[in-house]
C-alpha cells in the first residue's frame, strides 16, 4: 500500500524577529514533511517557535528564507493578496479562544468563511449545516456563543474551520481554555477528521494529553525541530 502524498513540505526555513537593535532568531533551518491525513502535534517550551512555525505554514507570517509548499503551492512566492485568497480556500483555523462573533448564531458563524465563495445562500446554509452535523451541534444551530458552553463554542469553531473543505487545519492550543471532558470531545473530533475525512491537522499544544492523540509528534526547542520519544511527554506538563 502506497503512502499518502506529502501535503506540506518545508525546507531550510528560517525566521527571526527584531527587538530594538537586536535580531532574535526564532526558527533555524527547519525541514518538515507532513502527509495528507496526518495529525501532527508540535510541542516545546514557551518561546520555542511553535506558533511562529504554525503561522508560517498557514500563510499568516513570512519566512526570512526557505520554502513552504502546501498542496503543491510555494506560498513564500505569493503576493499579500494572493496569500489572503489562498488562505481563505486552503486553511482552516482553530484557535484557543474560539473567535466567534457574539451577535451571530452558531449557523451564521460557521457560514462566515463561505460569504466570499460565490455559493448561493441556500448552498452556504447547506454546507454550514453539514459542518455542524460533523461536530454534533445541529441542535444548537440557532444559539449564540453566549448560550453555548466552552466546549460547544470550540466545536462551532471547528465546524467553521472545516466548512470550506480546506487543504490543512491548523490548531493553536485548541484545548487550552477547556475543561478536561470538553478537551477530550474536541480531540476526538480532530482524530475523527484525520482518520475518517483524511484531513491534515497541525496542532500546537502544551498539553501532553492532547499531543498523545496525534499520529506524529515533533518538538521545537531553541528554534530547532526534532523528534522525541513518547516518554518525554511528561516533561511538558
């Protein structure tokens, strides 16, 4: 049986930030290949560059040098306008604090990414309903965020992330603001999307329990990306 295609390929990636007159290196010569349908967790100490790497893969930031290929597109070569259009089609975002619009219902929040898609109003609603069904929240479609629990809000955010059928899902501490039971629900959903829907998921987390649910685990420390043994998860509690 052949292996799935590589959907994300990164090589010789470097990123630094300027702090006053000082140049602070964040990522150094990063090489990474992620296959279609893979669920990858990125761990490491605070300030190690995890979110920076996630943002570079998602096209939210630009590298100083190196290559980032996603779905066969070298996104480092895209203009700002092209990058924005590419993100809207190919990247689903899941954040720690949900980022839902308070005055909109769950259905309307999920429908938001489709407003510029050219789909009819009826088609947008059908897509949004399908996404809410995937996260088991169709019975809450008319509820606003304030009427939902934290776990339910995060599931709405996941439905919003997948409604455009993106190439990759990027998740930055998706369970960081949830109780343990809600976090388990969210992680089960992400596992299901990877396994059953063949979604490629890249997750930054400090939580060893979350990291254990991923198929692949990578560590960043002092800007360098490495593999690490399973028993070292406890170091990041």
